[in-house]
């Protein structure tokens, strides 16, 4: 039989247990869960650098971008687009490596920018064009410039070169110097006369390329002469006494082109149609491009390259292709 002393001792023990249990339960509930800081620690982070293509054979290729067109995978690398005809295992994003952290203070050095690769298309007639991107195909090449896509037939292309900007003149603005006839003297005459008559030199360049392919002594079956293919009557009208002299011919042809632009209120398509067929024909058809295949092809060919091209000339005046009817 339990004595009074033993009974009191047992009751005190039970009381202490009842008091301590809520505190232990609360302490257990307040214990923080394991930190999820390690979750997704292996996921790549940092600045996106491009794509990595892993082929079925395990080989890899680092490119700027990839996309799918139909059933074909395309990729872009250094301004050039190519299709893939090899089995592909995966295409993943690749990231620039984050610099390793260091406890000791280090001097911050700005990273040297990677060289920009410039793409030039050299034509067989000696001219060249600087383009944003070029895609070579079996019968020629498609190139992009100023958001315009143009096709060049294989027989017109001399070669395609890609040059690092480290080899070009610092500060060169490609929208001003992104074209060349291949002759420094001719380029200078084009810019000088374009500035003189407040016209875009790139438009003059395109007309000369189309008319004579930069051959100063070119003569057409109809009797047009020189770089800008001036007819005898047009040459006399603008005081061109030496049509085979590049300076005299470009001066007269640029003046004529400027007069046509003024006549048709800046409409480049109508100025080009008039240059090819005569302003009288354009007026006869109610200020529209005449329905002659040669003239329409002429206007379309030059306009497609000139459209959306905006350049600041040496005279600081821009000639823009209108957004109206072409």
C-alpha cells in the first residue's frame, strides 16, 4: 500500500511532466526545416551566350541561334545562316561563365569586346557590298541589309569575305561606307556629286551598278554611254561633253537623277522609271511606272535594295523611298 509520501512524490512527477510537454512540443514545431538553397543549384545561370547543338555522334557545335523551318533545323553563326543535315540529339542554351569569386579584393577590368565579323560580297564587276547576313545556296546567295532581303545570282558573285572589325578603320560607320565600286576615285566622285546635288550617294551607286556595272566606256545598243548610261540628248541637256569621262558623266547623271526626284516629289520609284524609260512615258501613264517589263524590272531591282535604306549624306540630306505604290 502506497504511503502518503510516495503518493505525493508520484503526483509531483506527473505534474512536472504535464507542464514540460507543451514546451517540448512547441520547441519541436519551431525548429526550422532544412534550407532548400541547394535545390536547382546545378541549373545554368548567367548571361545567355547562344546555343549548343549536340549531334547524335556526340559532337557539339556552339552557335549564335537556332530555329526550325518546316522539318529543317537552321543555325546562325557569325552572321551566316546554314541548315543542318546531321542527326541531332539535343539543342541547349549555353551561358557565359560567371567569374570565380575571391575573398581578396581585385581590380575590376572591363572585358574586351569580342571582334565583330563584317561580311562583304564582292561582285564580278569589281563592286562590293557590306551586308548584315548572307546565306549561300546552290545558284547564288541571299543577303540581308537594312531589313531587306535580296538574291544575287551565282554568276554575279566574285567572292564572299568575312573580316574582323579589328582589321577595319576604327569608328567606321557601315551605313555610310557599306558600299564601294571597288575604285576609290569612283567612290569619291559619287559622294562628291551626291553632296553637290543633295541626293543619297547610295542611290547613285545603285543606278551606276545597274546601268554599266562600273565600266566607264560602256555603250548600250540604244547609244547610251558611260557609267550612268546617258543618251546623247540627255548628255547635251546637262552639259556633258565627255560622256566617257567618269567625272563628267557622274556629274551629269546625278544632276539628272536629282531633277527627276524633284519633278516627282521625291518618289524614287517614279524617278527610276523616268531614268530608264524617260519622264515623258511616266507622265503619259498618269505618274505611274509604265507597264514595260524592262522598266518595271529595273525599278523593282533597284528599289528592293534601296528600300528602307536610310543614310546621312555628306550634305546631311536624306532621300527616302516612299511607302506608297512601287
